[in-house]
C-alpha cells in the first residue's frame, strides 16, 4: 500500500472511531472532563475504554507496517534470537522499552493480541511481549510467544497480583511459524529463519 493510501485509510479509520462516539457521548464527557480538571478526579473507566480505540489505530499506521517495523524492531528481534540461541545465554533475558517497541515487534512478526478490557493490539501500561524457549523429551526446541499485562481494573484499583488475581496472559500465534494452540508448532530453527527473513 502506498503511503498516500495508508494516510487515507488511517483518516477513514479515525473518522469511523469518532463516529462511534455519539454526540451524547461527547456531551456527557465534557462536563465530566471539566469536573475532573477542577477536582482532579479520575476519569470513568467507560470514558477511557471509549477513547482508547485511537491508541491502536496510531500503532497500526505508525508502527506496525513492515517497512517501519523492520527498521525499528529488527535489531530487537535479532537480540531476542541471539538470547534464545546462545548456548551459554541467560535463563531469562529482559528487554525494557516502550509501547511503540512492542507495536513495532508485533508488526514485524505479524502478531496480534487482545488484552482483557483493552482494544485489540493495544498495549496497556507495563504490557509485555514474551518468547519462551521450550524443549521436549527428545531435546527438540520450540519457541512460544505470549502477551501479558494487567487488566484495566488491576491498574486503576492498584490491585495486588497473585495466584488469586493473576495478570492477563495469552499465548499468541506466530504467523509463518506456529500456532498458540500447539506449543511445539514453532521450532527454534523455524523461528530463527522467520526473524532472519523479516529483518534482511
């Protein structure tokens, strides 16, 4: 898709999202917003959910297209591969970044997620994209991807996380390599090959 076509598509998507916010919604949120500014009250969850629809639209057009994702997430994807394939690599490798880094990486690998109480492909504060290296009884190695984040209620209410209140976690398909339903569907060699093809 040409950049001008992407821009037109982005404008249409934003207009569609804005049309979903009815005049009554906007009128209802204006007094609430004014009161929040005056009293420093927190926004209502429903208001946040309605407005969050714009966040993943930004990622869709600014971060997820292959050209952008390759330039932005290519080095990160290669570092992930290096940590997964290094014979003396750490048991856990943690790469810290921003929501844009996750959107870039998701775009590069064509991966999608839908965290509880957020729009599809949105990235909540503290969200994480993880890659697990698994080994079967024969010694074959596999890569499985997941997305993890706190729900909106957990964040807004400062809830303690634990066994009785775990954060959202969902295994993801890795298009061209494996399915979330089958942990052994994406071999380490296939994952390395996929990342190599996407980053060349």
